C-alpha cells in the first residue's frame, strides 16, 4: 500500500498514483509509517512534517536542481507487513532513503537489508535498538537520544524519588531489553519482569509482581502496557508509583485506562524548547491547519538533515548520489565543526553547502549532533507527570549520558 506525493518548487499536493506520476528526475524519499493498526495514531501528522521539510527544500531548488518526491508506505503496525512495504520502497520505488519506521523489531531486521542495498535510514523512533548492535554499514541514523541515554535519564528520576522497592516491567523485545539494561547499568540489577501482548504473558507478569514493591518502571507500548496496568490494579490495593519510558508518553495509553489508574506517574521523553515549539507550531499550523503531534518535529528534523546531506554530497561531486554518499555527508551537516545554522535558516544552510562549506544544523528539537555510530547521544527531555488523565509537563532537563558497562554494547 503506497501513497505518492509530488512537491514542486511552487506547490505541494497529494494525488493518487493512478492520476499522477513522479517527474523523471525526482529523488524518491520513502516514509515507512503505521497509518493503520494498533500504532496508527499520528502517522498522517508525521507525514505532514516530512512533507513540510521537503516542500521547503524544493522551494529552494531541490537537490541538484531535482525535486524531492515522497513515497509513503503503510506498515499496518505489523512487522512482517512492514518488511514487505520496506522492500517495495527499496526495490520498486527506488528510494535513496527511508524515514521511519515506528517498530523496533522492523528497524533491526531492516539494517542488514539497508546495508546490502545501500539505502539510508533515518529513525525518529525512541524504541529503535542502538545502531551499535548490528553492522548496518553506516546506513542507519537516529535523530532522537539513544535508548542508553533515555534509560540513564529515567534512572535519575528514580534516584530523586527514592522508592523503597522498584520493579521493572519491560516488553520482551529489543527495545524493552536494551532499556532494562540501561537502567541496570545506571542503578544495578533491579528486579525485572518481562511481558508480551498475549493474555497469558500479561497474567504471568502481574502474578510475579512482589507484594512489597511500591514502585514500578514500565517499558513498553501503549496497548499492552495499559492492559498490564489494569490487571495489576485489579490484583493489589497497594498504591504503586509508576515511572514511564518515553514510548508511553502517548495519549493511547491513557485512553485505554480508567480514570486515575496512572495518576502521579512520572516519566521522561525527548522534547524541544518552548521557543522552538511555538515557532514550529505556527509554521505547521499555517501549512496544515492543525497542530503538530509529539513526534512530528523529530521527523521534520530527520527530513531536513536528509535534504542537507544530499545537497552536501552533490556539492562535493558525489556520483552516484546514493546512500553511501549521503551517509558520509550527514555528519558534515549535523555536527561540529561546521557553521551553526538554525532550522529556520534553511536557505542560508543551502547557500553555505553549495559554496562547499560544512554546517552544524540546529533543528527544531535542538542540536542533532551525531556520534560515530550515527546516534544522537544527548538532547532536551520533558519531565512529565500524569495529572487528571493528561500528561502534564513539569519541566525539562538535559539528558544523562550512560557510561559503557556490562550490559550495553
């Protein structure tokens, strides 16, 4: 299932593939997102953020005087179906890069394929496994803080709260295991209980929860995490203080819980400064008539970085302008020592790049400095609390770095 979008220098429009075809000279960019299924909330909004970045690029002449063309495919919130759509993006649609997906298992599977096909991937998914885990040939980049960084940062909340006994519930996949390991690295081996989506797995996890625990860290996805919370609430009358991983700062979690079930729960999630938030909301609303979702600024930055890296590779005479060439130039536009250029100065950034200069892009979400493995190891985090059935920001903090330890590669 695919959706085509053409972005000319003057306008942007959504059309069906049967009524319009991409220009022969267009660069094809893939978006692999969950438009349907259990994780479908917000995919269209994320797509609009990507389109906004591409529209701005095309208004500045595109890359090598060629427009960018977005091909969006639906993972249907299913790893197997998402893999088939990813292959279609690579083999049928001829994309040079993929933005997404929102599926940690699919991200892991894709890495060997991306390496062999020479296709770049930029992820804005907080559940993506570290880029150091699998040899991806330098084809995978992550524009949100890594799991290790997020785990170490959540550990700082636990140190402040000082609960008597904490148990870690973690979804039994790459994301959950890596996040658990990051907590262990920061705090030592807390009691930990794995769970899955199946009823039997949830029942087993709840039964294993010790009666003397007064706090629980929850690492998972909205639907199965809500089911676990409801089961545990029915089993015990003892108040539990919840600490939530970034993947759970999602309205779908609260929508699937009775009122008050998570009251006073604390968590951290990547965020942006108030000034950048207001500016991006204004820009996004002017273009689309609605506010951006939580994830949209991160995908906007990913799309802008991709366009800037393509322009940098072209200015350096890269031929062909493929994933390997773009990968090499991502560091030259995302990290020091180049000239700092804000996301609101895209025209200036393109001028500097076309003049052969390196830049250091400062995105809507802040500095997106990529380390040697292609990860963003720092960033601004939102400290949130559940109050009255909503996520309420209680302040921000810089992320906490995680030292190498036994559990993490």
